[in-house]
C-alpha cells in the first residue's frame, strides 16, 4: 500500500460519522480535484435514491477529472435482512449482498444503471467493540459516449456499520483501469470510516423520516 498520501478529514456532525479522504500523492506529484457534490445533510431531507426512498446518499464528493466517487449512504435493512438480531453474527458477504441488492435498482450519479456486480472480498472487523463490515466489488457499467468499451467496470471498496437499526455505508470507487494507482488511497478512506458519538447536532435517521426539507 502506498504510504505516501496526504489525507484530509471529513466530519459530519449531522449523521455522526467521519472519514479520511486523499488530497495529494506527493511522490507522484498528483493532486485530487474534489467537488463536494452533496454536502452532508440529514437523512430525512436527503434525496431518495430508490422508489421506496429507503437508501439515501447523505454526502458525496466527486473527482470528475480522475473519475473517483466517495459517498456515504444510510438506509434501514429490508425485511429479508438481517437473519439475526445479533449483528456480531452477521455474515460479511450477506451484508455486502444486501447493500448491493438495494443499489441495483438505483440510478448512479451519471444517470447510468448499475447492471451487474460481483463481490471480490468481504470481511468484518471489530472497531471499538462494534462490528464493521468491509467489502470490495466490481460493477459493470453500461457503455457511454465517453467510455464506449462494452466491459467497463468500476472497482469499489466499501464499509458498513449499524446504529439504531440503520446501516451506514461509505463507498469509494474508480474505474478498474485506475485501481492500481488509486486503489490504495481509497482503501485508506474506507478503513478510516468511523461512527462518532452523537453530539447535539446529531439528527437520527428515524427522526421525521418523510420530511424532505
């Protein structure tokens, strides 16, 4: 893993989480060009990303020049998940499959549809006594004018944690052909994802769940 990367911290007090994101690779004289496409906002006012309005992106930053996206989404488990109320027994692959199943009906930022995904790895780790689930997967995207190749894949790494009956997921992705150079930085981002102790600014997802303002 490339240790030579400068990171910055994002703290979202509304949803009580934080993570690091890469800003520069000094050794390669490379600078990320981030745009905050969705500023952190409460779950109830975040734009619904599926017809049932369950999964919602509460923050997102995009480097359009280098085709990198980092987003945080929140949503409740559906009726088929989880199989056990004891989250320490949840299988990491099941968590990954559930999150991806929820996303499969979503339109992604570019207006394309996620057409196919395959999980490469899934594991869990204990963070401050709470289970965090980490997974890596590929998504095949529909060809576009700017990327006409029929087998265009996005390489994704993600982390999910549970609080108050809701799943908080950070997802970082780039094109597969850029993974070798960008992947280590995105893996650091995912590894840094952390739910924070709520402050007075915290708005739980279940508060005013159908309020869109």
